[in-house]
C-alpha cells in the first residue's frame, strides 16, 4: 500500500485555479467550521497564527475528513520542524521567507528521505503512515509531498529564476504584504508597482512549469492573478472574516439601539 495521494498537488497541476482560505484561529473547532465552507484548499498558518505542533496536528486531523485540501505554513524552514509535521500527516508545506536557490535546495532535502534528502525515518509513530499501517510509506512518500516556497522580498524576487530552476519545488507563493514593505510601500500591497511585480512573478513561475500562488482580499486583483495563471489563490482569512463580521454586527446593533 503506497502513501495517500496528495489531492492538492494533483489539483495545482490542472487548468482551474484552486481557491482557498487562510485558517488562523488556531483551534480544532474553528478549523472544522471552516472545513464545511467548501473551499478547494485551506492553509493552517503556523507563521503568524498562535499555532504549535500539537494544534497544527489536531487541525490537520479534523480537516483531512473535509473536502478541502490541507496546506500548512511553518514559521521557517527548520528541518526538524518539517520532519515533525510531515510525520503528523501533512503532505503540502508552505515555507516562508525563501530568498535564494540554496535555501530552496535545503528545503527539498528536508522533505525527502535518504538518499535524496535528510528526513528522519520514524514514520511508524505518526499519522502519515497511518501508524505503520502503510507498509510502502518509506518508498512512496516523497512523490506525494508538495513543497511550496514563499518569495516575499526584493532579494527573493531577484533570485526567482534561480529558485525556479531548483528541482523538487512544486510551487512558489508570492507574499505581497512582506514584499510591499521590503520595497518601501505600505503593507496593504495595493500599490500599482507591487501589483506589477506580483503579476510578472506569476508569469515567470508559470513559464517555468511551476504552480504559482497568492493571498489577496482584493477581488479585482484576484481576477488579474487568475488571468496571469495563478494556480492556487487564497481569497480570505478566517480571523478577519470573524472580526469584520462581528464588528459590523455590533455596529448594526448599536445603530438599532440609537434609533429607538
């Protein structure tokens, strides 16, 4: 029996953009709710949300039963942390702040077993092998891992072509907010100059035969990114959806009280 097929990895190789949402509330119950919404994919954020290995593992477990594909963003490219979340059953990783081809090559090695990588062989303890119920996990796991790297700096954009030449990188996600700040613009990333850089990067990623990704809440820009062959697009963040919805509800309630 081989490792489970990675639905996300297969989907981003198709023509239809995969539409998703950020999951940052950092609880299993909240993730379960988001998992009923119908998004193509969901990203559990371990970089900016208050997640740790255990909370990520809990959310992965509940979301694997949903129709949404699961992606996990780690806080960095630490090989030990990568090993732990892969053993917890994560098959698609997004690693932030990648600025060079050397970093990209190190990440490829971190998600692969020897002799092609450095991933530790302890899968029998984890969900990834269904707790040793998948006898062929060691020999089939590598091909089902999807490695996405996040380029979000001037240095990363300048090195993009070299990064794209690294074998084993499945996709590149452009981080518009960090990129905007690094280039001296507002973190809203809505400057025309930033949009132009992002769209050019999406074109270059597509031309290199890799999947390209973006997170933006601007529907006009979402349409432009899709037109530039974005493969996986996040259109919302659960934290902001909840916060903005509650703020609007509170404002409406106060308006109703004041109109008495």
